[in-house]
C-alpha cells in the first residue's frame, strides 16, 4: 500500500496521507513522534513501543526517502526515524490506541 497524496497541515500539526485504496489517515505529529521507528527510540529488540513525545511537538520538515518512506524532522530536533509506508499505515490503523 502506497500513498497517492501526502499533506502537512501545519496549523493542526497533522500529516494527512491518502492511500491508493482511497483510505485517508490523519496522523498527529505527537503520535508519529511517539511511534518513531528509529533505533534510538526503539532499541534493537523485537517489537515497537510508544514513547511519550514532548508536549507540543510539531513536524518541522518532511522529505521523501527513496520511493518507500518519509523522513520527518520534529520540532524537538529528532530526525532519526524513517517512516516507511507500511509503518505509517500501521500507526494509522493500530497506533492510535
């Protein structure tokens, strides 16, 4: 599953992803920061854990990584995570609680 459109709603601190199947995911910056998949946040053990993000965190910058992911720099300076399309879809489906 790949996105056909990605919109960064700055005032809302939300990343909106429209997927090729027509589904639309609205992902808050704090949610993305909390589910950052990088080794610094997740370590090197199996599984992924939510880490409470800094209050008021926003998305400072986005860039595409190849044709398979987004790189996100957050307002707290963290930018190690590579958010693959499957990871973003997982956060949208399961990471919201």
